[in-house]
């Protein structure tokens, strides 16, 4: 998969801002690790946490993460925080070997996205430790929509970190509004000027929606129909390439006209370039959630103590104000409105019920279908 450029790097390079089109719902993404302890019940002195880049609050002046500092002050637990997840597949490849041998990976928390195959795989293979829910009274603040995912119906092994949405972004200096996947794939004016994401659930899911099919219930017929449409886009030269979030810089420069894009990347760049737009396609968007897990031999007690801390709406509001993804904690919007009322109004971060009715999830069974995975890798040229 393509390595994701951090959103901080994109901002520093003058990558792009975005003005929001009317859009419906949303949800999002990632995680990482650090610190001592095995799978026992004692809280360790250090928490080791692996996450995606720029996925937690950060103070540019002090070069620190304020909520991590607050956690240490409150609990005495130091946090070793690693921004070492570039995409789900490459990070899983790093940890698969030790986990498959029943060994730890020197982390107490790592994060995987539910639109990938890995959350289900981790649970099925018992490569993750159960949470210590006695240490997470704030689990009662988990939003109802996230209470029972297919890969972990009772939230025995996981809690959401953040959520996000996949739609279409475009540069209005290059093109008018790109409002559908059909337009993205078929409009000759966009030929060679569009990209799609390497994540199967994102790109194939949007194509299935555009074809009138349900991505949450994938059949051989609907999957191969979608694959054929994407392959045609590749063969015809309509699709320039498949990317991670490194679509942002060329899209901002005008080297690209449009891209299948993640909502959070766009929100973070709003102030930089009003010529970039993002919206939900006419037939709907995809949603996804990044989930925290405790890997084998990680300290569940320590990780659970941290999860309880970030499920306090006041702490969650600090994180949401920086990362601009959809928080999984009840009361976050109300807390954020006290300090940042404009951000609290952002419907990409706090979507309405009407918006959420227009976004869709991808079949977990399909994500683990080896035939589908092989077919998608062929389209990617892998």
C-alpha cells in the first residue's frame, strides 16, 4: 500500500485547504504504543502506544501532546507514543510474525481500521488481550452506534479511537464540482487527472454504491462488477494512480482534478486553500473507524486506564479539536462548544443523523475474502 504522508507534512508543504460541500455522515481512524507490562492485571509505569501520524492533539510551541501530559499528571503513567502506523497492511506485516508466535510487540495499544480485514483477524486468532473493563467506567460514554461492531460485538477487545468518512475531493481551479463516482470514472475531461485510494473498502465501496449495490452485503456479482469498473478506469487512463493520503499535495497544486479522499484530511486543511472542495457522492459515502486494541503481552490494565482517560468528554474534546475526526464519546460536542464553538458546529466532525443516513460500511466478510483481496491487488498492480 501507499505510505501515508502525515497531515502535518501536508500543511508544512502548503498542501491544501478545503471548503466543504453539502455532505452527509461520517466516521474514522489509527493507533500506536509504548511502555512496560505483560498481560497481567497490574498497572505499569509506562504505556506504549502506536498510532497514525498527527492523530492526537499536539502543541507546536512546546512540541508536546497536551492530553498525554495530562494523563501522566493524573495517573503517574508515562506514555511512550509512537507515530509508526503508515497504513493497516504494512503495520500488520510488522507485528504479524511475533503475534503468530505468541509473542508481544512491545506495545500496550495499537490501532487498526475496521474497513480493513485486520480487526476481525486479530480477534479470531486471539492475538489481542481482553480489555480490563473494571478500569474503564467511562465506557458508558461510548456512542451507541459504536457499541457492537461485527468483529467485536461486546467490545471485549477494542474501543474506537476516532472515525471518518470517504468521499470525493476536487480542485475547483481545475474542474467544476465532482459529485458522483460515475463522473469521476467516466468524464473525459477528468481523464488522467483522478486518483483512488489503495484501501479496497474505500474505493470498491464507493463504486458499489454508485452502481446501486450495498457494500455491507457483498456478493461475487456485485464485487466483480465494481472491480470491472475500476479496472476499466485504469485501462482507459482515467485513473492516474492509487494513493494513501498523498493525493493532497498534487490535488492542491492542480496536478490532479479530483480524488477519492478522506474527510479528516480535508478538514485539517480548510484554512490553507479554499479552492479544494470535498463532498459526499450522490449515491453515498463510506464510513470507517480506527479501533484501539491491546496486543498479546501488552498491559491491558495500563491500556484500559488510558482508554478510560480519553473517554472523558473533556479530554476527547481536546483531541477532536486537533485531529478533526468524528469522536466516539458522548458529550464531546458540548464540551468543545465551551472552548471552540466554531469547530463544534463542523458537520464533518459532528455529523447529524441525516448525514449519517447517507454513509455506509463495508462487509467484514468481504474484507477477509482471499479471492477479493487477490483481485483488488491485481487492479492495484501489486
